[in-house]
């Protein structure tokens, strides 16, 4: 049984590292193609340039640029600009319209890439749009470093919480639909030493101070669950060690805030206590259903005691900002 679990963990690490490398390799291949390909027509060149540029924009916005150094998207966009400039000579030599069946086929493929890339880029950029309704206002809940949004925004490409898995739906976890996941960045702009190290201390956010994001009372506080070794998780305790706060919005309406995956032994409040903005809550850990250390935060309407996290989800602003994947915050 243990050997099977070890194999599963190793497979998870391999997939994680492969996706990170693909995130870098794919745009480099597209950029090389943009620089070296000789178009059969100017129409093909225009469609190909649109498609490659849109794909790179989509990857820059939706990719996790905390696995690899954070300036890479800007470098890739600069390389795309240089590749497009180099390709202008072949554009000048090409006829305006496709010639023959081969030319039409190449233009058609470029058109498919342009449509697919533009759709992906539009979807990714739409995640920056704030959802409708009045959001609740919270203070940023982390202190002592530079932090990044791993999951956040209003499109599933940027925020997987918007489409919770079936098990989460069945267990009344729809409250997390507008959740954000927060990590910290080290001096190199990466969230860990390595792509997915096994040591918790290699993650910049592990042990970071978590503070109350609003004035209110503690509805629930759980501690004592173990911090898991990445990428292992605990599906039986989805929130792990956590705190639920009861607060009120600008109109006086009650809402709750969940701060989840806290470090074992770090929770500093108990049910029934009152807190003020900035009061210490605990520290970031890796307890519950999580593959690596991060802080999960979401706002919701109050829920019954037997299903604390089943209330209606609420969008939230943190220090006045709508948090979206790859944004950076220093506190």
C-alpha cells in the first residue's frame, strides 16, 4: 500500500514538472515558428501572427508564473516581438492572397490557430473582470513578505474554484467559488526552491503569519491536523486546520470568511472569541486537501452548523483590489 502511494506521489511530481516545462517550451516553439516560417501569403502571415501572439498572451495571463521566474512572460512577449520583426522580410516577399491548394490549406491552418488563440486569450483576460454584485471588503490576510495569487479571478482558466469538483459539490463546498489561493515568493520570484520540493521549509509561504481580514467573531477554529508532505493531501479534511470568522459588510449584512490549510499547532484563536483586523490568526501550513503550502481564503453567506461551508459564495476585494492569478502583493 505504501509503495503504491509512493508511486502515485512520484507520478504527480512528474506531471507537475512536465506541465511547468511545457508552459515554457510551447511559447518558445511558437516564437521559433514565427521567426523561421516562410508564409505562402500575407493573409497566412497575418493569421499566424495573430494566432501565435494570442496564444502567448493566453499563456502569460493564465499560466502559473510562480513555478518559473516571474519575468518570463515579459521576456516571451519581447521575443515574440523580435520574431515578428524578423518575419517581416518574408511577409514583403509573399503574395497578398493564397495561391493553389497548398496555400489555401496553410492559410486555413493559420486561421484555426488565430481563432483558437484569440478565444483562449479573451477567456483568460475576461478573468480580470470583477463579477457582478457588491463585493465584501477585506484586508489582505498575510504579513511579512511578497505574495502572489495562485488561483483567483472570474474565469476557470485563472480560478479553478469557480468549477468545484463533484465531490466538493456533494459535500456542500460551493461557498468557495470566489476563493483565492495565496503563496509567497522568494528572492528569485518563485514560490519554492524547486518545482515541487518535498520539504515544507522550501516553500516561501510556509509559516507566514495569517491575520484577521475583518472585524468579527470566530465561528469555528480547528487545529491539530498534520501538515502533509507535498504533494500528498488529506481529502477527508478539505479545509485542514482552519478558522471561520463572522463579519459584516458595509450594509451591515453578515458574512463569513474561511482561512484554510493552516499550520498544525499555529491557530491562535478559538470559537466565540472576537478579533479585529490585523489580529494574529495562525500561520500558513499544508494541512487538509492541498498539494503544497498556501492560504485559501473565501467569503460566503452564513451557513447551518452541520454544513459550515455551504453558504452562498461572495466575491471579495482585498485592500480594494480584485485579486487575479499572478498578481503580486507586498506586506
